[in-house]
C-alpha cells in the first residue's frame, strides 16, 4: 500500500487507472456494454450503502443497473473530483436523474487488478437517501460556489447514439 509519499507513485499506472475510471463513467453515460467491458473485470463487484441495493456481483449486473437507470429516469453522471495514487482511485460524483427531477452526490473507491481493470467499487452517499428531496447532497455545502455541476452533463453524439440503441431513449 502506498504510504502517501508521492515519490513512490507509478505515474504510468496512475494514468492508466485514472483513464479506466473516466471510461467507466463514459460507459455509464453512454449506456454502453462495450465500454463497460473495456474497464470492468467480468467478476467486478459494486457495493452500496444499506438500503441502496447491491451488491452487484458482475460486470453484466453493474451494466444492467446503470443502463436501467438511463432507461428509467434519463440518468447521467459527472466526475466532480478524482484522485488516484497509482494503486486505488476515488471519485466524488453527481448522479443526475432528470426524469425524476433529482440528483444525488457521493463518492466511490475503486480497486484494480494487475491489468488495470476495475475489480471492486465501494459507493458512499453524501447523505442518506431522502425521496422527498430533489437533491441528496451534503447540507449547507456550497456546491455551485465550488464549481460543482447543477445540471446533467452534455453528451457527445456517440454517447447519445449508444444510449438510444441501449435504452430506446437519448
């Protein structure tokens, strides 16, 4: 395990793992099984907080989950912060659900195999899920002042085409 000494960081491995996490979010936004296959090992496990579902115990189960959200509520995600030490990565994200008129914020830890494939994801939510709130996020945190997104991200034509093919909607 890295002890925090930046001199010990393998920058090439850090860059590969950072790219893998960014591609994972591309896969979610494009609802693309082929991109999920690029970055998630077949036996990847995605853990969630209590009462939030999961764990999802395979690449296919994880892809089904996020493609289902795109289909049901038009979901899209942003990476708001990403840190990688070359061993593990962590992101802070926003999950927009436009058709439900809500969004949630949280973070995830990523674990990788020796081939830089994602093998484990641990999700943590910024707040307990409250279905009465359109925004589930830290109380009082100045998201907009800090430059966090307040609307779903724009998607490129390829992602929109992939979403339409996978879900029947943009």
